[in-house]
C-alpha cells in the first residue's frame, strides 16, 4: 500500500513538470506500476480502461497489456455472486469512487478459460491534469480463501474429533456404570456371606481368613466406586442434590466410620462443629459426607501417631445463607510443595513409594477436590514434611428453619442403631414380592405400609385422603415400571396435588441421567432394588424424624431376614413357573410394554432372593425389549427359561409348608381371626401376611391364603366372606 501511495503522489506530480522531465517521470511511474506485486488498472470517467501494470496481465495469464485492456469485460462473469450484472455493478462502484474518492469491495473475476478468481478491489480517485481518474488495486484472494477453507476444515475436524471424544467418553461412562454394577453384585454377595459365616462357630484361623475376605472386598468396592466417580466427574455427569440435612449427623457418621481404625493405630480423634441451633443446611449431604470421609481416611492412612482433628466453623451468617469453613488436620508424614502439586492428578500420589507403603489408587483427593469445586468451594492444602497436613475449604449453604414438632428434641441415630419411626408409607408397586419385602422392612421400623398395585391406585389413594381431609402419607415409595400408570406419570400427578409428601423412586433401574429424569417428575430421591436395611434407613432419615431408636441385633436381624427370604422364595416358586411363556405371549399379542415389565419384575425379584444368574439373564431380556429387539427374544427365551427352571427346581424341595402345621383353631378363635383379617384387608395393610400361619390351619382357606400372600386385597375380602359364612 505504501508503494501504491507513492505511485499516486508521482502521478499527481507529473502534470506539474514540463517537457522531457514529464516524459521521464511518466516512464518512472510506469516502471513503478509494473514493479508492484499486485494488479493495478486506471479508468477515466467514461469507464474506459486507460492503463494497467504487468501484474494485471500476469494475474489473468494474458499475452500483454493490450489484450488485458481489450478483453477486460471478458475477465468477469456476466453476473456477480450477489446476482447483479457485473457491468452495471462495476459502473456503480466507479461512480462511488469518483464521487466519494474511495471504494473497496469484493469482486469475482475469471480467466479467459473460465477459472474463477476471487478478488478484493480498492478504487481510489486521483486528480490528473484537469480531470479525475480512478486507479484500481486488485488483490488475489485465492490463497486467502484456501487458508479460510483450511481453517474451516480444521475447525470441522476438531468438531468431529470432539464429538468422537464425547461419544467415547459416553461409551466409557456407560461401560464403567455397567461394569461397576456387574462387579458390585457378586461382591455384595461375597461380603454378605462372609459376614454370615463370621457369626457361626468357626476356628480362629477361618475367622482370620473371613475377616481378610471382608476387608479386601470392601477395599475393592471402594476402588470401583472411586473409578466410577472420577469417570462421572470427567464427563460432567455428577449432579448435586439440594435437600435439608444436619451437619452434626454427618460428623457423627464420620466419627463412627473412622473411630475403630484410629483406636487400633492409637491416634486421638477430635471432632468439633460449631452449634447451629434451629436451622438445617440445604445441600448434598451424601457428597459432603464423601468428601469428609475421603479427607479423614487420607489423614488416618498417613498418620502413624499423634492426632487428627476435624472441625467446622461459621464464617458468616446473613439471612438464609451461611458460609462454613471446614478443616481436617493431622500430625502425619506431611508433604513437600512439589508433592502437593501432584496429589490432585488422578491415579497419582505424593510419590511412587507412597503407593507401595500405604496403598490406595490415588483417586481420593482428585475426587475430593472436584466434589468441593462442584459445591462451590476450593480445597486448600498446607503441609510440612514430618509435621503434618491441613486440608481446608469453605462452602456456602442456604438454610431452613427446623421443625419444632420433634418430641424431646432431636434424636441422633448412630450407625450401630436402628431408627424407629411413626407414620404411614404408601408403596406404589405392582410386584407382590417387592411389596412384601418393602412392607416387612418398614414394619420393623414401626411404620405402617399401605400398598397400591399401580400408579393409578396410588394417585387415587392420595386424592381420596386429600378429599376427606385426612392426614397425608408421610412418604411415598414409587416403582417406575407399573401397569395402568407408570411411576413417572403417577409421581407427576401426585406432585401436582401439592400434599407436601416426599416421593422416592424405588427401582432396579438407576443409570446415569435417571435421577434428572425422576426429579423432573417430582421424585426427590432414589433407592436401588435390591436394597440393604441401612440404605433404606438412610433414605427414611432424610425425610422422616425418628421417634426412637433401637440397638441393631445382628442375630435377630439375620433370623428375620431368613424368614423373609423363605417367604419370598415360596412366593417366587408359586408365581413364576410360566413367566417366560408370559413374556413370549405378550410379544405375540403385540404388547411389548407388558413383556418388558414382566422381564423387569423377574430381574428385580431374582435379585431379591439372591439368584444372580437368573437376574443377569432377566436383565439381558429386559435390555433387548427396551431396545426394541423383540425379534431376538425367542433366541434368549430358552436360556432364560433354563435359568428359571434351575432356580425353581433348587428351591421347591427346601420350602414345603413350614410354619403351617400343628396349629388348630376353635370357632371363636377362627371368627376373631376373620375380624382381624377383614380390618387389615379393607385397610390394605400388608401386616395381614403375618396371619397366614393361623389362616392356613383353617379348612378350605387355601384360596384365601393365596390371595393374602399375593396382597390381592379385593378378591381376598370376597373369599373371606364366603369362608366366614361356612363358619357362622
């Protein structure tokens, strides 16, 4: 552009110099024009091309300047890309340059062979002698466009690579979720059977082996959970709850979980949380507890002697918001600054010798740091080698006033204690075995279960109480896959009634993304089937205030579990002989939803009775039907039926009718039993199940007993009326 400006200045000066000097200056101007590395042309007011430089000839691969001037109109297509005629548009641009002194625009040129040349043209008005001319500078944009194309291609390649990486990440997350489920299921059985074996009369050597099995199984489960968590964090799949919780309870849980290890190592443990009377925090207690346990476990692992202190203090309190400071301090081995920089990387520890001496995957602090960041805080580490370490972070919580209804103040439940509640729980569940399991667990905690066989029944029960002005249910457990109305639709309908009753999903299907789907339908939480007693207690404690507590009696609990398992096994054998046939029949009739629900229920109840091979086969059938691969079901059916028959054949000889023999009732006792049973049936009370041993002792009660066992309340009432007539 500097050369172009110089040329313009020279051309202005030419007219001011006389004779020979003028010709020399004109020749010099032409030389400079020809030496320019860009195309330059000159026009007069009549749109006539007066002159050009050599680069203009080179650009269009012409024989000389005369050909360029003569064929200039052929060096543009008839129409420009904007649809306007090239000749008319060129005149308009020149008029603008003559009027305003300057004009810049893009222009589509072409060679005489028709090859397109995208260009940018700058037109400049110049005073020449007694008139004006326009000099045009043409810049070839082919390289520029090629560069832009390369950039667009690179951007597209990056987008494709990003999409592929995200897809791979999704696949990895799904794989890890499925694998963790597949590994966790047998591991739970290993832990459970090892714990049962520890209660038997065994030798010290065998006890030592079993304790080591338990210890290593728990360690393996923790590794699985850590890998799953880090995968969720990397893929952005972790979501936080926002529910009321008591910080003191979290500290109590952490103390219980870590106390035995610190006693064994001779480490003193100090807990302090600043009193926070009359209010609860709103947040994710599960993730906060995970963070505190990770930091405490780390402190215990790297502390040989001395003390560990964990505390929380109120930094500021404004309105309904509180800022809390958390600290975990130990007198352990400490770290250098270089080691601190490394500890947050997944699968990394302070140095390689740490893994050999202390064990661990190196995931704990990476997970902890990311969890704290998700909650809006930052993990800060201060450490001195040989002195100890301090991990601290601040978190901000919304608060809510606690209810003043709890009698005698708040009851704190420790891990070794069982909570006792008072209230009614609605169970929306279509499977009789699952109804029985959930009801039994709730009855042991002092709660009264009320059963709805599908989502529609559940909605109607809630509406009925609302219409009659009766107390709402204290909690609702909602299965997802049910006939008539599924759990999501039912939960949404109940939430619209605004009763204030918490609704919790209870399903065998809890995969990444499910919680968000459930939350949109009004489901506040999820409990996975099969569940342990402790998992159910923790869920109930989130929404209900206990009225008391009891000591966990492991032997009694195990005996109750055995009795419940036998009842479930008996129901399973009776109800599932034709299950595979029912799936195939539903498919023949075009009802794939029913087929999927039957397979889902079979998977669930197989898990309840601990038949893992059958549970896995049923899960495969459920997945096929969920994916719409109905045509492949006949291939899987023989495998599923073989597993089912194997379970039924193994259970049938061991069940019999234990508990039903040796009981006899007179007329008054029978009529009294009928009155009690009728009351329970009309109130849909699952406790009627406990009357079965007495009921089976009454002649002609087989049909009624089966209906009670199946929680078929309506038909059971009719059968009871018939039986009572015989006795009256």
